[in-house]
C-alpha cells in the first residue's frame, strides 16, 4: 500500500564519546532514509558512516579496509555535524541522546550502535529487493524479494539461509506476465569469532569471511549491522510466519509454491488456465471475507515502516479519495492526498500539487489486494485474463491503461500484486494474514520497484470509520 522512505539505525565502531560539546566524533552511525512518493512510490536508502576523531569518515562499511578508508571530511561546531559527500554537503544536529538528526529533506535520525562483545542465541533477517531487464532491453523485467537469515546459538556456532519470491514482467504495458516462486538455498553453517567491530565466519567447507559488525540493543532498533546491511532480530513466531518450513525436501509456508531455483532472467513460462477469472475471483472472495468485503465503505489503517516511522492511510471507496500521512514519533513529515481536483502533497510545511504518477499509484491501490475483491471494484478483475505460471495463476487486467496482476497460488491464496505505470513494473508481496470483522488481510506488505524495497506492518485497521471534512484538511 505504500512505498517511499525514512532512516533507521545507528552504529558505533568504538563507543561514541558522548557530549554535545565534543568537536570530533568517534564511531559508526547508521540510518534508513525515507524519500519521494508513497503508495509504491516510496523508497528507502540504508546508510551507515564511520566517523574518526581525525575529522575523516567512510560510508563504505562493506570494504575490508573500512577502518582506514576515507570518503571525505567532517567538522563539528555549535552542536552540528557538517560533512561532505562525494556529490554534496549535509548537516546533522547532535541531539541530547548523542544521535544525529537530519536538517535537510524528510527528517531522519542516525542512531548510534555498539560493537558486539557477545552474541546470544538469536535469529536475524535482512530483506532486500533487486531487478534487471525491462525497458530499453531485449529481456523481460525480473524483480525479486529476498531474505537472508543469520542464526546464532550463543555458543560460537552459526547457520545461514536464504529465501526469495521472484516476479517476471514483460517489457511493455500490453505484454508479458509475472510469475512467482519461493525457494530456499542450501543452508551453510560453521563457527564464528568476535573482535572489536568485526566478526569472522568460519564455514564448515573451509571458507573464511570477515565482516564489520555492530548492533543496536533490543530497547532501541534490535538489529545487527553487518557490512552496513541491516539484520533485524526475529522472534520464533515471526520466523515461523515469514520463513518457509523445510520438510522432506519440500518447501512450505505462507508464500510457498515451487521449490525450484532462482530466476534466470527468462519468462517463467505461462499457459492458459482452465479456471475462469470469475471462478477464481469467487474463490478469492470466499477465502478473504466474501460479502463482508462489500460492506466496506471507508478504511483507516495504521502501520509501521521499517526504520521507526509510522503511517496512517485513509481510503474512501465510494468517493475514491485517498490520504497518506507519514510521521516519525510525534512529528508529521509528509501528507499525500488524492481526491480529484483536490490532490496535493505536503512536506514540512510546503504544499504542492500531487504528481500525476503519485495520483495514479494511489488510485490503483483500490484495485489491488483484498480491496480489489470488493464488488463495486472487481469488474476489472472479473474480466481478467487467467494464465498459469509455475503452478501459480496470474489474473491480468487493465485499469485506465495501467496493467495490474494478481498472483494466486494453487490453494487460491493471494501471494502478490504487480502493476505497471508507463511500462515500469512494481511488486507487492503479502505475508502474515490476520482476520478482523470477518475480513482476512495481510498484516505485512513488502513493496518494490525492483531496486528499492519497503516493508509495511499493519498495527491497527478500522473498517468503516466515520470520515469528516476535517479528515481531508491540509495540516
């Protein structure tokens, strides 16, 4: 439902010498920056930087020589940090907690994290997205969501794992399709050793890897930062929902379908289905609420976005009005509203007309997910073309020239949506379905344009809330 970005995290290579009056920094910081447009226009940029007392810094934590690499210089004065990127300058304010608050763009915070001296038994997950091919090339567009897992037993042993969901789309708005699959790579295991700001992984096959490693404790972000990548701790219940379960050589779980390998860049292959679109829509409606879906007129959904930001999405189905509010703590950062002629964007006190692309993306949200099964909306879906691809069914249709696809598995469960605007595909994968007022909906949505990914977790949803004129006012 969303898609833009913020900033999380913080790292410290050696503990930050905490004092707002300090003239130098000594540590690693990290964050995840929210930028651009919501509703599958949102993007995130994870960022980590190591500040040294000599006034130099590096933002390449993947380098084996990160301790000495120099990206640029910085200075501290008047409680502000000024440092120079390769292309432009940026200034951060040092807050009372010693974290760095941005002073430009959509507000975000670089939080400090700590070197690790011991690892308890725990599981961590890194989520990412990638894409290739498509517009301007001779190959189909391939987009993939993937998760890398790290498991530590607290006794010096580790295992790793990987899973992915893959989508394939044609190059133009009128051709091509998407396919999906969930696969697990063979697990790898070994032992690990910790040193100041680093971890050494010794695999059972003899391979040895050294990585920079810091962490943010459970009371804060509850994550590891390895080579500048963010791994968030998962409890057993979360892991059981998000990670497929291996059993007798097969893959099962919320998004499981084919246990085959990763995408090759070629179309997954599709054929016409013996099931009609109307029949498939009927089965989907039965699975996710049936007539209860049709009783929805308005929706108010509260969500969290990875990186300590909150979102409120408001939808009026009859009036076809949409509003998205993004906050960090008590601070309102952004509002986007699509309501016919009254469509606008508000960012940090400045109100401007809503871009046509953002307006179209917000309007297309009505025709995706559980909402798209609503009787007043599913005439497009009921007339869709149905094809089969790698065991899944694809329902393909067009809304005002924009291609929309439902990806449905053999159990008639909704796995994902995709859509194209001006030939550019976007994917949303659904996880962790919950039921309220007779309606079953995904509590976790992962959206991507193939290069950037956003994870949205629903914290509260209200069906048919009363909306007034004040609901749609600008801040």
